[in-house]
C-alpha cells in the first residue's frame, strides 16, 4: 500500500478564465477501487489526464506507482490484437493475459484477430485485461461501459470488484456501486 498525494492542484485550460481545479488537496490509497463521479464537464477525465502527466499544472502530484490509462490509443487497427497489446506492454506474460481474458469470458482467439475487427465490448475487455496484468501500476479507467450491454456491464463490474488499484470514471452509479469501495465526486 502507498499513497497518491495531490497537493494544491490547480489547472485551467489554455484560453479559459475558469479553473477546472483550484488548490485541491487529497490523497488516494493505491489499493483503493475509487469511483469518480460528477456531471459532464466537471473535470473527471481532466483529472485522470493530469495524473497521467498529459497536462502541465500547478501544485504537486506524488505517487510511487506508474499510471496506465484506459482506453489507450490504438494506431493500427489492422494489427492483430496480441501485437497491439505487446506493442504497448512488452512485459505482459501470455499466460497471465489468457487468465484475465477467461475471467471476462473472452475467447483466446480474439488475440489473433485484427483489433479493428473486435466489437467495442470485446475491445474493452481485452484492453482492460491487458492493463490489469501489469504490476505496480495504478489504472485510470475512463467510461469502460459505453459500449457494453447489461450483461457485459455486470460481468465487468464483477471483474473489477476482484481487482484493486484503480480510479473508475462512470456515469452509471449502479455499475460503480458494484465494483468500487471508495467514491469521490467532482462538483
């Protein structure tokens, strides 16, 4: 267990007069399953991107873990799914990836298909499974249920409930309640 320490965080988009965050301080335990809620445009995704280091900000963010963001961009949609995963995460062990896929009821054959041919639900599950295989990582999961039906949401909620060490942004409160143990709201 370690902490992500956010101290006096301030951030305003260039050209805007209204800060997204102003002198915000708090800490997050890296073992938490944290749900992040708030209305559209309140800064949920911006906060994840700040943690990831995508924007310059004032204040400090200290962490002893690395951050991985879901969904991560996939440039070559024609590449086999396994090739895409290994290109992003060369340290992934194949047997661990297979284990995680089985927990999400995804057949191994999707790894040998072009990633662009996967359904949105399959892609969501495969990319999350790959991210959870990595060690000493803290996942920043942004709206994973956008393309899942009710059964897919339930399965993903059960899967995430068995994990730890992530921030999950979702507008689906029932989904969040099924898989997080802490909640923060951005107002």
